[in-house]
C-alpha cells in the first residue's frame, strides 16, 4: 500500500470513528432538548462550513447553483430529509436507544440497494437478492424482539437512503452540499432558537441557569463536530479506493452498537442478538459478493488491456489496471448521527 493510500485509510477510519462516537457527544448537551440541540447543530454547522469555505475561497460553485432551480429544490429536500435523520438520531441517543439507532446504519446499505431497484431500476445479482432477503428477515425477528417495528432504525435507514439518493442526483461536493443544506436549515433554526430562548418559559438553555459558558460552547461546538469528520472523509476519498471506504463505513455503526451495549448497558435479549446477527450475515454476503465482482472486473479489464494492440510507435503494452471498483458505495459522507 502506497503512503498516500495508507494515510487515506487512517483518515477514513478517523472520519467513521468520529461518527461512531457521536453517542458520547449528544448527551453532553443536556439539559437542552432535542429541538434545541438539532437547531443549534443546523445553525452552527453553517457557521463552521462557511468559515472553511471562506478560508479556502471556494465560492465559484454558488452562483451557478443559485441559478439552477431543480438542484436547489433537490437540496431543499435533502435538507429536510437530513433534518429528520439528525433529529431522530439525537432523540434516540439521549433517550437510551443507541443500539436501535446503530441498527439503522447497519441496514442502510440494504436500503440503498432497495432504492437502486425501485427508483433507479437497477438489476441485482442473486447474492444481492439474498442479502436483501436476510435483511428483511432480520427486521421481522427484531420486530418480535422489540414487540414493535424497530421504527427508529427504519426511519434512520430510509431517511439516510433518501438523502443519499438526492445527493447523488445533485452531484455537489460534500462541503459545498453541507453549506447549501444548512443554508436552508439556518433561518428556521435561528428563529426557533431565538423564540425558545427569548420568550419566557420557552425552555431554551442559552439563557438562565443552564446557559453557562461551557454549555453554550458545547452547543456551538456541534457545528465543528458535524464538519470535522466530513473533512476527514473528503481527504480520505481522494486517496483510497471507494471499495476500501465501503468496508470502513461499518466502523460507525459498530462503534455505536458497542457504546450502546457497554456504556449505556442497553438490554440485548437473545432474540435481538439473533436479529442483529442476521443483519451482519446480510452485510457479509453483500460485501463478499461485491469483492468477488470487483475482482472479476479488474481481471477482465487487465485482460482486455493486455490483448489490445499497442499504439503506433509504442513498445509492449504495460499491465495497467482499470478504474478502481466500488465495493459498496459509501454514498454521501454520512452527516447523519
């Protein structure tokens, strides 16, 4: 592995590791409620990403975007969907449902595949169908285990899957996309924060006995907490193949699951272990199939290159590989959580 790939791998692991450690951060913002934490994250994220773009002088993308009504509408929809995702995740973590929240990001690759079939009319390979089938079975088992549909997991998985689909359609860089989305979120978030903190009995914690400098700093830090892993992800994505990031992406839900079980001591009866085990089996099947397909693609490309006639004046053709295959597309940088 080259030095840049090695550094890219560490950057990717740092990005997904930070996303996986989010369950340790959101409880620090209590006694703020979910609404105030969510609004603070929206507002301060725009401040953080705006400062980065200003420092890099990266504004050329903004004017063409503002003229494109279709992309602006898609970004507005993406902002609405990720707001739901963020809100549900923050509530779930602070309400003691970290394990169920982690399940949402375990099954997200399966939801993404389902969207590919239903929305993009993609055709699945047999092993992909098997993985989706096992994933559906796991939801059935977990429904029995929880006594109800694991709605937290499903909302997180489907909202993030929808968000990924919208982001792919918009085709905008991660930092620029986050700036546009938080631009849509900023005004309602700022109004909400002003109302609950300035109106008597509004319940805001920027003022009153809870509004200590340390508490306000933690709320403001939510912008940097949202932006930092995104920057690490971007730096990693240009150094390592997407196939590598496709495997590293599972670090986030693994960390979340481990924190839910070991730190929050959430209950995990046998039927829930069985349900999670089925999800993990589905992911192993999906990953193995993707690796085998990627390997076959590389071999075919190299064989085609080796047998192609050399250009005039050139010597023997070199054995060059084709484009790096994608194991499981990590989709958008997971701003979720």
